[in-house]
C-alpha cells in the first residue's frame, strides 16, 4: 500500500503564491484529478508532489515520510524507484528513439536490459506505438510523443504516478487507451494523480481537487464546473 499526502502546500513564484494551501491525499488504487484553468497551479503542484521542487510551505509525505527530510539523494532515489512523473512538455530525449526513451529509467536504475527491452515493447505496443518504437522522438507527432512519455512512466510500474494533462494531444482512440491504462495502473496498486482539463479523464477519477488561482476546492467527480469559492 502506498499513500501520498500533501498538506497545505505553498509555492511562491515570481513574488506570488501560485500554489496556495493545496492539500490532497491519494492511496494505492486511487486516481485523484487536479483540475482548473490554465495557470491555476496544476503543473507546479505535480512538481512539488514529485519532490522535484521544494514547497515554500507545507509538507508532502510518501507513506508518512516527509520528502523534505530525504535530502537530494533520497528524493532522486525516490524518483528512480517509486515515483514517475509525466511532464506537460513530456521531457523526452529527442535524439533517442521511442524505445530508448522507455528503456532509460530502467538503465538509470541499473535494471536488467532484457527486462527493459521487453517492457518497452509491451508498453509501446499497449499505447499503439508498436511500429514507431525505433523512430527518434523528434520525428514523432505531438500525440505520439505524448504516448511515448506515458509508456515510459507506466513501464516502470511506479508506486506513485503523476501525470500532467495526459490526453492534451490525443485523438479519441488514443485517449481511450491512455485513460484505460491509467485506470489499470491504479487497479494494480499505483496511487495516481492526474492534472487535466479532459472530461473523459475526470470521469476516471475517484476524487477531484479543483484549483482556482492556486487555491483548492474539493468536488465530487463530474462536478468540475461546480461552485467556484
Ligand atoms: N518558475 C516560475 N516562475 C514564475 N512563475 C511561475 C513559475 N512556474 C509557474 N509559474 C506561474 O504559476 C502559475 C501556475 O502555473 P502552472 O502550475 O504551470 O499552472 P497550470 O499547470 O495549472 O496551467 C502560472 O501563472 C505560471 O505562470
Ligand atoms: Mg500545466
């Protein structure tokens, strides 16, 4: 069982609190949505949850342990072994192939190359990219790159999966695929947080935290257009 809990997070950027008091909790088997207009603090919140940026106030705890107490090396180890983040800009290495990008986290963790190759084949296939595996990612379309980034995060079967607008560039068929795979990851025990505008992704969430100017408002799924505090 994994639990990720954020307590009253604050992120100050450019002299203002772009994340201002965000709390959320997600356990194995759950998908929590972060919704809200562009600029409301979704991506910044995901960076804090991943331990990539330190909060200016508040705490992120993974299985009860404060990420701030882990130190730089501890947080790196966490991202290598337990937490995967799909960035809004995907964060792929453009000169590497789709397959090499998916294999990268396995290499960093010094895992068996044969297992990495098998995982890359499997996950690229599940995302409909079987025939794109050996193409450099700078030669792929935006939607294809988005799916490579998802494959890379899903392939390591992380305990915590953080995903930033995973369907922004996907057509309907691939959106269905991506949503199905996120649900499956949760069903296999991942704790998933997904920033999204997409009603189909919101639909899959067990809970939704709506952000307005960095401030949270918790709503039942499907009520993303509910009252704005
Ligand atoms: N490093 C930064 N420096 C200055 N402003 C930032 C920085 N990061 C984010 N912001 C600002 O914080 C706000 C929230 O950004 P972001 O978290 O990317 O929102 P969202 O993902 O919901 O669109 C935006 O107004 C953005 O311009
Ligand atoms: Mg964003």
